[in-house]
């Protein structure tokens, strides 16, 4: 499973292009709302992700996380305790972290 974290102010192309490519490759991609159930992109697009950040599970089924850039989306990701836990989990368990552009990382 691959989590793509979406916070208010995310950059559309940095989220949607990876989601599309990964799904076309047959990967299970789950979008995760950070900061509410409905998210607004940096250019005003409304998105309703599959899960909220409180609903994620960090276990062996997790293959990768994707953190799109965009302002203030990256700051909202960085301020999320759940996103920080996911980053730490992936780093500790040798899982992929795709931190795009200004997205937070380790």
C-alpha cells in the first residue's frame, strides 16, 4: 500500500501525477487527508481523500509514502504528527519516502 498525503495547499500535479502513475503500475494507492476530511489544493481544487490521517496504519503492508509539495501544503504536512510518524516509520523500516519539491522529509 502507498499513502499519498494531501494537506490544504498541496500542488495538484505533484499529487495527481504520482497517484495516476502508481495506479497504472498496479499499486494500491490510498489518498490521506491531513487536517480535515476535505482538502483544497493550492489552486482551489477540492479533493475528498480515501482516509483521514487518523485512520492510517503503519505496518508491513505499507510500501511507500508520497508527500507532494505546494504551499502552504508542505507546511501543513510538516505540522502533522501523523505525517511525522509515517516519515519516521518509513525511515526506520527501509520504506520509500517520495518527498516532492518542498515537502518535508527526515
